[in-house]
C-alpha cells in the first residue's frame, strides 16, 4: 500500500486535531478530520483537507498517527521474568527479585541483548523515541551506562534513545559517589534520576539532587510515591525543592500513585505547587494496575493505582502515559507497544467523553518533556514518520490490537517483524 521509494499522496485519512497543528479542516466530535498527506524524499510535503486527486492512494478514512514517544521505560531490566519472576506480585517482591537478578546476572552482554530485544519490539510497534531508566546502584552503573551509549549509537535514526539513572534517594547520602554518578550521566548526555521515599532527610537529599543537576546542566526524572500510603507526599516535596532551588530544567515525575488516596485539600496544595514549579507527570497505568493494592489474602483490589491526570491537566500540568516495565518482576506482561498503553490508559483513566487532546500523552507531550523538536506531531516539512491503522474511529482503533498496522519511517514502510522470545532462551538458564 505504501510505496517503497519516491513520492506519493495518501488521500482520505483521519488525522487528529491535537497531533496535526495547522490543519484547516472540519473536525468531528472526537477531534478527527479527513485529510490528505503528500510525501516526498522522506518528508511530509503537505497536509491538507481531503479533496480529490487522481493519483492518490485512497485509504478510506483510516487513522494516521505520528510515531509514538515512550518517556518512561526500563529496558535494562526487561524480559528477566522467565528466570526471576515476582514471587507474590507485590512491589517489594518486584524490588527484591530484581535486585537479586541484577547482582547475579547483569553482565554487559546480558543487558545489551535484552535492551536490543526491547528496542526491536518498540520499533516494530511504531515508537520513534524512548527514555529508559538505568539501574545505577554500584557497581551496575559501570556496566550498564557503556552498554546504553553503544545501544544509542546503534539505534540512532530509528529510535532516539535517552537514559536516566535510577537509584533510591538514600544513595544520594554518599555525596562523593553521587557526584561521580552525576558526572557519568552528564558525560553520557543523560538525565539525572532518583526514586524518592519519605525518608527523614528527604528535603536535604533533594537539594543535593537539584544541586548536581544544576552543576552539570541536567534535566531531572523522578519516581515518586509508588504506593497507596496517603502519607507519601514526595511529589509535593519535589515541587517545593524545584521552587526554592530556582531550577530551570525539565522535570518529569513518574507514578505519583498516593496522590489519589489523599484528602482533597492536600491534593489541591500539591497540584498548585506542581503547576507553579513547571513539573510534568507521567502515569504508568499498566504497571501500577498490576502492582498497586495487591492483597496478600487474594481479595480483589479496590483502586486502580493511577494518579490524577485529569486534575493535573486542568491546571496546565503536562501529562503523559508510558510503558514502564516489560516482562520483569515489576510487570509480567507488555511489549513496549504504545497503542496498548494508550488503549489501557483510555479504559483505566477515562481518556474519553471527550477524547479532547489526550492523544498527546503518547506523542507531543512526552516529546516536549524530552526536548525532541518535531517528534509527536505531523506537519508539513517534518519527517514522514507515522503509523497507518485500519481503525477509522477511536472505538475501532482501541478495540483491536491493530497488529497489522503499517509503520512508516522516512516515508517508507518498515519491516515490522517482532523478535522471537526464543532468542532470549540462552539468557534464561542458570
């Protein structure tokens, strides 16, 4: 359907208002308009309201979206489930299992093979940019960061790969070591990241994190409040630290689950500070649904585990959703398919009635947070990187896996062959 070379004209496609700036066309209630896309030399030469053209490929109103941007993943720990499953499905079970596997098995070869497998999956599903957290507890940082840098170069032009270090906030207490880590992250052009807990010296430790980010010119990426404990308010503490440190870089905060369990006045105070500090928030609906409120007596969970994205968006806080973990002790499933993430987010977080501009949560918004100009939208003059689906409406698109979608990169349809799990069998034996 898509030519393998040259110029072509796709007619009668559905484009979404929030992802196609500048398109002048009548939009329906879900934000779609029928349009035509002209492609030449790997670029989008024009996007116009649907008309008649003798040489166009008529696509019958099928949806076209820009390639996805996945801003919170863990491809360094992906696919270890077969050799180290979560014993009970809890957060602590995941933490302990992952730590044991990392200590025993995470050689450079092991990390590299699993990373590459993950990236091939993401690429086949239509992801153009991806940020991965990298476990950086000593001595793992000396193993995984060189692997990441090699992988980033190998994938350049297919997936724009970013790395963010990952360690518990208590690791910041070793100031000399944390300074060395920040230098290592800066040398790799990465992002400074930590997991925050309600430790007694949290504010002091956050000051150290912000100081290192300012010193090395780094953006920040936090895991925060991944718990149902209403007393967990580190999201608020991060916002306050950003304000009193005068931080001007980008800050992305993930999870923020406990916010949904807190009293309204506490929530309003936190959201006001988050908005004032300019933080962005990413929810991880699939992983949080899996881990949160899992009960030892096997009773049914009572809440969804996601944070308050609607309330955040109403205050102008940039919000996104992302894949998070893939087939590891934190989430036993997943394939880095951002359509699956958006489908699940729509159902769990109610990204509908109205759809509004929620599609930006897997495209334009994370692209902005990651400082990726030209990613996550479709525009004349931009790269011809998009996904052609069979669905002609949200209900059609989100009701099926769309496993036969066509992913176009640089104007050409890519080979969407997914890697076979059997490729990893050699890593799963003791």
